């Protein structure tokens, strides 16, 4: 199965979720800031890559995990995928989309804007890490639910 | 090959462009093409982002229409990315209707969705402003992809 974690820029919350899913980050503790900052793609995905599904890794069941920034097209892209799969004759059950934006706090949005939007990388990145660490347990629970759902599918 | 004709929405302009491409015609008889365009519109009433298959051209290429909203780059990149992920064997080429969109066409679509005849009249004026340029560009596009 293909799992795609989606957020606005494909740089913060989707990366965190994908990292938890692929065991790059722990599920039994809150990681240190450096562990988050050193993740591939974290706060690094350039604007020109928004929309592109980026391969992140595989999980223990060989599911392929992707991240994707949706920008302002979060309602449109799922329709693109569904209709594309229909045209190709591929079952939609082979893909699982999870939008991680609902788990994002104001500090993550602010930090993301400072770093990605204004180029103020140092303060922006720190603020995103602060925000994600605060909501980290929710991300862990969300990934557990995703794993349970795709195991049933 | 899959040809994707895309604009902000799937309305009068996308239907007109599709027919112009398929017919590849020098038809300036707007009354005839209007009826064909209007008969297509109900099929195009889909949520934004939906790839709508509209048959094939004379070379056997699949024709699709796509209403992609304002986020053109994100939507196209998503589509190409999904194509890569699923190793699609079908090459996709895109024809962008953004250069031909104008406020009369948007207004025409708005009234057409409300089933008002006024929409047809406004859209026709909007099409007249871009018809020649669109026809010429579609001919060039057709020749380039079928070389």
C-alpha cells in the first residue's frame, strides 16, 4: 500500500508523521529537537516541490510512505488522485491519504511561515519544533490509527 | 498518450477547446458549436480536480479535461507525481487554458450553472475574443504532440 501524509508545505507535520510511521522517531517518548530537525525533508522542502509526492521510506510491512505538500489545493488533490486511479484502473484501496494539518498548532504554522515563507530559518525552525513537540503524542496516536486502518484494508 | 486540457474550471471554455481540438476545424459558425458545447456541460459538472475522460482523438490519444482551480502548479505536479508513483505507462501532455480565460467566460459559466440563457450569450462573447488564438494554438499543439 501507498501511504501519503499531506500537509501545507510538505516540510513539517507530514514529515513528522512519516518519520513516526517509519520508526525514524520514537513512539514511547518525545524526541529531542535535534532528532526532528535532522529528519530528511524537515523544514527543507522547497516551495517548488509543493504538490510533488516525495518518497520518505517504507514501514515494517513494506508499505511505501510518502509526504506531500498541498499548498492551497488540499480539497482538490484528493479528487485528482481518485480520478487518476479510476482512469488507470487501479483500486483506490491501494492508497491511503492522511492530512496532518488538523494536528498542527499555531506555533507550527507561525514557525513554518517564518522559515519557509519569510526565509527566517533559524527562529522559524525552532518554533516549529516547539509546536510539534507539544502535540507529539497526538501525532503518535494518529500514526497508530493509520497503521491499524491500513492493516485492516 | 493522455492529453489533459486544463483550466480553472470545466465549463464553456474547456468544452469549446475540446471540440475545437477534436474537430480541428475552421468553423466560425458559433450557433452550431454552441449546441455541442452546451450538450457537453452537464458531463463536466464535477468537483475540481476530477480528471474527466472525453474519448480519444484521431491518433488514439486519450482526451481528458481537468478543472484545477487557481493552484495550477500544485495540481499538475500532484498528477505527475501520482503517475510516477503508480508507474503509469501513459505519457501525459498538458494544454493550459489560462491564457484564454477571461472574466466574460467566468461570468458566462456562472450564469450557465444557474441555467440562465444569459450565460450562453456572455460566454459566446468571451469565446469570440479568444477563438482565433485558441484555434491556432491547438493546431500547433496537435501537430507537436503527433509528430
